[in-house]
C-alpha cells in the first residue's frame, strides 16, 4: 500500500512539473541579417525557351532593390529582351532569407555564404547569384512612373511610384521639357503623376534622375498605392 502511494505521488509530481512548463518559454531561433548583405549580385539562370538568362540584383542600403533579367536567344528572337523588377527588400530572420516585394510575385533568396545568394524557385537547377566585385551602379534606362514637382527656386523632383525613391531631376537630357510641362500643365503645383524614360546617375551632391524623354504628366493624380518593405 505504501509502495502504491509513493508511486502515485511521483507520477503526480511529474504531471505537475510537465504542466508548469510554458511552451512559450522556448526561444524561437532567429538569424540576424549578414553585415555584408547589400551590394550587387549577378549570375546566369537556366532558360527553357531561350539561350540564357543573365540576372543582376542590386540590394541597396535604403532597403530598395532593382532586379534585371536579360533573356538572350530563343525561337525567332533578335537581340536581348530586358525585364525589370523594382521594390523593397527585407530580411526574414526566421527563414534566414532575403525577401523581395514589388508589384509582381514575392521572391526569396537564401544566403549561401558572404558572396552568394540562391533564388528560391520550383526547379531542381540552382539559381545562384554571386557578388559582383566590380559593384556596377544601376544605370539602365527605364520607363518610370512617379510624382513630379517643381519648386519655386526651379528644382524639379521626382518620386518613383513603386519604390517611393525621392530624386532630384538633373539639369540634363529632357530636364527643360519636363520643367516646361510642369509649368504649362501644373501651374498650381499639385501632385502630378508623371511618366518619363530616365536613368539614375551619381553626382557630387548624391543620386539624381536624368530624364532622357518626357512622356506624360497628369496633374492632380497621385501614384497608385506603393508596395512597402514591411
């Protein structure tokens, strides 16, 4: 009888100890973002209907990204077709992955080491990007939508719609035409959705937008809802 009582007490103690543990006490494993994560990465991706896909990813310090894919070859293809994705990137500390968010589908990249990223795709062939040690700047000419404005002292600004990147327009290229259109179509300085063909450049004062060609301006119309890095 005493043995049964002692056994019951031991079992009761084990049950109480087990119930007292809070499952929330277990620490969730996280991985901090690598200090050297930002930069330029490039590589060649496989392609089922073209010769090759040259991919380049710019991960900027301001949590924005530019992603270019150059499709070469293919049936009846002449030259190289370029596609671009712009948006914000974040670090998923639980999955230890870079997350790219923009108007299209979300993209994720795993960190293989300090100089290589692997794009998560439904393919048995690895899509790897390696750090470009030449660190080329993003200078491609793109068709961009943004909110433009002209200040009283003549400075023209352009805030790109997808990334929210605010830029001063350089006094070069089609700057005078954009400024003329602002003065003629938007004399009251309202929000103006503006479309241009342009590229980024770096000058002593920082990053600027060089407008190569003015396309349209729509005073009173803002950018559509932007994506965010959250």
